[in-house]
C-alpha cells in the first residue's frame, strides 16, 4: 500500500504564492547587497509570465517560473515521505528469557576438554558450545553475566545475539577475579530478571568449582531466585580425574583445581525448580545445551510487522536536479542580458 508518512506537509504547497502575495515586489535598487542584473527583465515580464504571451524573453521567464514551481512541488513530496507498506509479516509468538552466568575463575584454565585433537581449557570449551547455543536463540532474549571473585552484568537481556556472542568470546579467565562468587552471580541475575514482565524467568549457571567468594551464599541466593520465580539450571564442568590447572600435580599430589561442589549446584537447581547437569567432556556439554534448547518457552502476544520501503529520495533527487538546472539557466540569462546592455 502506497502512502505518505506526513501528508500534512502538503499544506505548504501554497507557501510561495503566499510569500509573493503578502510581501509585495522587492525594490532591487534598494538592495545594494545583492546584485541581480537580469531581475529587471524578470520584473518587466509582469503579469505575462504566467501565460507565456508576449516576447520570447517573457516566454522564457514563464518557462523558468513553472520549472521553479515543479521544483517546489517535488521538495514538498519528498518531505511528506512517500513510502510503500508491505503486507503484515507475523512475528514469532514464543521465545525464552535466558540469562547465562559463566564462571571466569582461575580454575577454568584446566585443559580437560578435547576438540579435534586439541586440548581446550574449560572456558574455551564453554565459549565454543555456548556461542552456538546463543546463535540458535532466534526470537529469544538472552543476557550474559560473568563472575569470578565478583559478578558483572556483561549484557542485559537483548535480542542482539551477535553482540552477546562477541562479549562471551572476548571474556578472559581472571577478568572478574580468581575466586568464585556463585551466590553473587545468582543474586545479580535475579535482580536483572526481576525487571522483565514475563512470568517465566530462567538462568543457566555454568561453573567448575565451589563458592569461595562473594557476599551472598549460594543457597540464600537460590531462595531469592525461588521467591522471584527464577528457575536456575546449573551446569558443572570439568573431568572427574583432572588434577592441576594445566594437568600437573603439585608437590603434595593434591589437585590445584577446587573440587566441584555438586551438592550445592543440585540444591540450587532443586530449590528453584530447575535442573542440574554434569559436563565431563565436550560431548556432554553439547548435549546439555541441546536439552536447554527445549526448555522454558515463554508465550508472548501475537504481533506482526510491515516492511517499509521509502521513496523520498526520488523526488528529492529530481528537485535538486531541477534546482541546479534552473540556477544554470538564470545565470545564463544574466550573462546574456549583461551582454546586450553593453
């Protein structure tokens, strides 16, 4: 359907006539700042310019006059915003509200994941799998929280999946401190999800250790999440047999990587109505995110959008071209008049 975005602009069409009607003729002799040598000829045409009768000079002036009016008409049309509205396109009626909370503590340096013959640390494996998970969230809103010793909101809930993926890919181990503040990460996520209008709120928490920092205990944070209706799905990553941040043993033969606190992660998921997952290798991690694809649909009201194609550039370009042509013709006439006077 063709329409004008601002049809009221057409009220400006008689503006040139109103200016000429109420301002009267300009006394060229008194305007010393502007010298228009061919204006005498233009004014001499008088009332004959509209009809085009009289001398050839008057006919040319009449032609210029109509050209100026056409230029003004095209400018008004361009300002009015001509556009074409396409047929309504239905938008997706369901989606998810998801907040990802990713552990960046020092223990995520452990290289116990393998991909195409290469050893990956836990963060690299998480970025590899979670990035694909994010890109599959078409129609969903997704946010990102990064936590270590402290928790930070890296991306609020948004439909811009590309930006969220880029922010996750740019995350570095130790960026938020070397410890693990699971409770603070849950608390920050609950605070952000509380601002949404949807009744279903979901958090996916990925960590490889135990809570060793932060002001809020994980189970206290889980209680707050349950009160706000936030479901927390927890993922524990890392091999059961791994020892040492780089696969090395320390002098006492003990692991340099904190043991995964599975009991707390299970309790968090159970208390909030979520679920706990265990990812010992890349295949299990991929399978977990595949299962998360099927979780927590949030029904939204039906909506539609109409594609819009604007056409203002065409009359605007034509008006500018006519204006340039008119200017060149007036300059040419001025030169010709000056030559005759000599």
